[in-house]
C-alpha cells in the first residue's frame, strides 16, 4: 500500500490505466467522503491552495530561501519548539531523514545494529537502503503485528546501538503502545546502552491516544523524525529533531545525500499551513474515527456480512484498517460504483492480504470531511456498499 490511496502495484497497460482513471474520477466526483485523498486535487487546485496558504503563514514581502535559510529555518525552529528539542533540520524526504538519523547514531554509538519492527518503514518501503547505503543492519525484537514490548527489547540476544519505534506502526494497523508501555520500552532500550529514535511520520496524530502533548511524547526519544505530507497534507518533506550537535552532524550528512536543496519554499509553506490548519484538529479526527469504526462494525453486522474485521477495534489514531472476506478487485469496484452513483465515497483501494487467501484489506482515514458523518450515515453507506458486492444484490 502507498499513501496516495491508489495503486502501488506493478500493473501496467491500458486496462490498468483506465481503471486508475476511473477510480480517481469517482473519488474526485464524490460529495461525501471520510477524508480527502492526496491525489484527488488537481494541479490547479493545489497551486491555488498553496497561494492562499502562503499569505496566511509567511510574509510575502520576505526574501526567498537559499540552501535552507529564510522560511526553511523558520519551519525548523517551529518544529524544534513543538517537539521540545534543541534543533531540527528540514529534509526533502522522510526516507533520507531516517537514513541520516540512524547512520549518525551508529557513528556515535559504534554499533551498526538497529532494533526495529520488521513491518517498519525502512524494512518494507525503502528497498534495503539501510544496508545498501549506510552499512547498517537490523534486528527484530518481535515479528508479531504489534509494537514490541519492553521484555522483548530487553531479551534481544545481541547488542544494538539504536531502537527505532514507528509511531504509529502503519503496516500493523496504525497501532501504538499505551503510554506506560512506551515508557518501559524506551527504558529497556537505554538499559541496553542504546539510543531511541522515533519514526514519527504520523506522530502528530498520537497525542489523543497517549493523553500527552507532542513535546512530552518526543522527550522519550533521543531523536524524532516527522513528516509534513502524510497527516498534515503538505506537498512533501520531513524534519529530524534532536540535540544540537546531532542535528549539526545530520545537516552534514544531508548535504552528502543530496538534500541541500537550492530552494524549498513551496514545500515549507505547505508544511507551515498544515501545522496551522490540521494539527489543532487532529484530536477531533481521532475521536470521531472511533465513532466511525464502531459504526462500520455495526453496519457490516446489520448487512449480514459473515465476518468483518476493524483493527484496532478502538482506533489509536484517525487511521485504521478494515478486512472483508471478498476479492480485492470486487471490493474496489464496489466502492468506485458507490462513489459514481451516489456521490458517497466510503472506501478507497482494497488489497489482497499476504497470509489469508480470500481476505482483503483497506485503510480508512477520518479527517475534516468525516466529521460530518454520523454513525447512522456510516451504517447507511455500509449497507449500500455491501449490496454492491458479488452475490449480495
């Protein structure tokens, strides 16, 4: 799965292109949705929004940025304050930020082993970059589809220099630990003389679950990476935050990796706008995601679906996963037809699961458009969706 809500597969050719075009047209034409997918906006719409945002978050009479000064430096200072860290550095991508963070810690600890979950982003979505580019290697405290426990971190049978925790762990269903469990896991890593790094691509949405502000969450880690496009709706880009000397060294590695970019004001303006517009709303999205998740379960039961899974049962963030015992293509087509005919888009793309034949999964995000949905609205949309599935008409 990718973050656009559409295909990340290797299919090609006219038929696949036509299907992708139909999906996008259906999603764009929907009048009701739980969240707006990143690829639904047209180029003109995105440029118009960026222009509107610019006047709200920065001084248009100010100077352009060059190689990281100006508005880029202002964003870095803002992120450092939000996360309670000494300093932060802007990166073109989260992949680059994570590579730099972990290789910098490896140089300081003298240990190239990184403890992380096998479903974490570097293991699944970065083409083996740790070993290919940095000489790092990974060890896994657990292979269960959940966050590792303190006992599992303590029991690792070899030394490791850093523990990387992805918060939330997206490929396990956007799952988090409880606050006390997170504290214990971090303490267990430090008892092994390791540093703690948070892959916080979606850290912004974790405050409601933990019941703690961002800076208190980030204080548990030695360094934190955050993304500006996943939750905040930015164009691209990420930030790495931590101690001043660590960030100074990370900036040097960023330059070596090709991340010292001439001008980045469009990405930075979009990031500042996301922090201004979306960040304060995220707790309400998380709370309403719990309403939507329960309504989905109720709706599938009322529609007579033999089995349906919503995970986590009570979402930890404003994102969660849904499983159904139908073919992925049939489920995707049902959602497209629903959007085309009723202008209601309940689900995006579905994928076949790796381990259970006949079971498909989709990801659900609840954002500002979803706040308008009552539980009754969700159940009605489920009923309409289910009747479009094979053998259900």
